[in-house]
C-alpha cells in the first residue's frame, strides 16, 4: 500500500491506496531559500525589463497596491512589506492604499486582513476590500477587448502609481493566475467580471489550464488592462507546495507575467501516460479549500485525466460552506441535473449568475461522477448540488476500482490544482 498525504484544511488528510494501481502526481518540489525576502527585493530592484519600482515613483505620489484576497495563498506578509520598503522615503504611508482584489468574493474581515499582512502594515496603511457590487466605488472606462464594459475600482483608477502583487499558478479557465488578473477581475465591477467570465468565453476549448494566448478569457483580461492605462509595476511570485516563495518576478505586467507563468508551468504541470478510471484530488488545503466554490478547481484538475464516466473524489474541508453569500448555491440547485444546468447556461447565459464556476462544475459533473469529502457540508446539502459525499476516501476508491474492472487505475493529485496533469 502507498500512504499519501492530501492537502486538506490546515492539518491534511492521510490515505492508503494499492501501490500497483496508483499513480501520484505532485508539483516538482523546489525548496525555498532561507531568505525569501531577498527574492522579492531582487525582483523589485532588478525587474525583467524597465526600471526598478523605486525609480518609477515620484515624491508625493499616491499609490494603489492590489493584493490577493484571503482565498489565495499569496504570502502577503512578505510581499506587501517588501513593496512598502521599496517605496520608503519616497511616498508617505498615508498616500498608499492597499486594495484587496476580491473580484466577486466576499470582503475579508479586519481580523483576516491583519493575519494576511501583519500588524505593522495593518496599523499603518489604509486597506480596502474591493466590492464589485458597489457602483459608487467604481469608475466606468468604456468598452475594450471583445466588447467588454470596463468598470474598475476608483481608488485604483485615481492613483498616480498602480502596483499589482500576486502569485502565479495554472488557472482552470484563465490559463494562469496572477499578472493582469489582479486588476480584472480582481478590481473590476460585477458587469465586467460577468462579461469576462461569460458562457461563451468559458465554453471555448482554449479557456483552460495553462493557455493564455488564444484563450478568450485571458485575451480580454490583457486587453482591458492594457487599454485603461495598465499597471505601473507588477510583482508576482511562484510558490512551492509548502506555499513558500521559490521565484519572484517584477516589472511591466505582461512581460513579467510571461516569465512567471513559464516558471509556474515547469513546477505545476505534469504529463501522465493515460486517462484514469478514478482520480482523487483536493481543494489544495487551507486557505484554498475554504468553500465548495473554490474547490471546483480541484475537480477541474482531475477532469483533465479522468475517463468519461469515471469517478472523481475531491477532498475539500469547506469550512465556509458553499459559501452562502452570492447565488452559487442557488444556481447549482436550480436544475434537475448537471447536464440540464449546462444546457440552461448555454441557452440563456444572461440569466445565470456566478455562471463561470457553475459552468465549469457542471461540465465536470457531466463528464464524471464526483464524490466529495468535506468536514462542514452535509450529505443533504451536497445533494442539492448533485454531488455525493464520502467519509472514507479509501473505501470509495476501492469500490470505484472494483466496478471499473481489474485493470482500473487511480491517479492522486494530493495538491489538487497546484498540479495540473495532462496526457502526454
């Protein structure tokens, strides 16, 4: 038997599966240096092109810094102080605003923000949760890209200097995270996000893991950011499975992001020889598996290598439920089956809110049986989303392998969407 540690909540979850029938796919591990801050300082001082951040900022300028929200494992406690240090003596702390790039997610609480950035930053810099639904906090900037109506956070638009900070990993329909996504959808209005993530764009076969150019979602993200004045400086990091910084990239957002995502590709994408009857995946552990909505990414990663009609087992703690805010749960329960829901989205996309996550989930569930392992969602609650639940992953895998036949095999993604397998 092979013992495997799954990323699950804060503490993980261990399972044992038959060695001869199991393939484990994990990110290539790169140890982090003892001084991760040195990587950040180097990226800020020696960007991929253009001048260092400090040389871009004139004394007295107002500065807006975009950072990931609490559902992302960005090492904000290291990244934000490094940026502020680079600005020290040029701009005053009171002229800096940090914007939590929530997209359409809930805002983070003051306690969560303090944990994210540390006491010193929380006490000295204004930090604001972006709210995509608050029209008074947005500025309209016209239609760009493939007819995208662009509404962006007014603090971002009005700042003299705009800095994005993020981390780069494969993304289930935008190709890769980080880079321009810290502006749109991160700081965009609801109408902008809904357009960037509409059924037509997400339904395109190129809207998938690891593809940016030619991906209609990412093409328009780049077009929007470029058309509205872009980003003055971007800082992205690549993380290992311990969520520690192994590489950092700074500079113009698109050039920086191109280099960062190639580094992420080498770490996080792995070939496998064939499709599998069963795939065990995760929501990548805390903070990424706080709700079912985010755990769809783990399901989507598994769907790349599961046979049609096979079984996906997704372990995600879901301490924040579906979550209950927004319309995600209501939409999942609005149709009799995933197939019917997918048909509704394709027929009337304008009537389906939160359609991007729902559409991806419905596609996965139409392709394979999906069984969840959670700690905070009941069997009945999951059933409303057309999902099953198990309290014993090992038993569920044994049963699925037995049903598939003596040659059936299982693939395990212990880090969930931190590793994206593909058939070589």
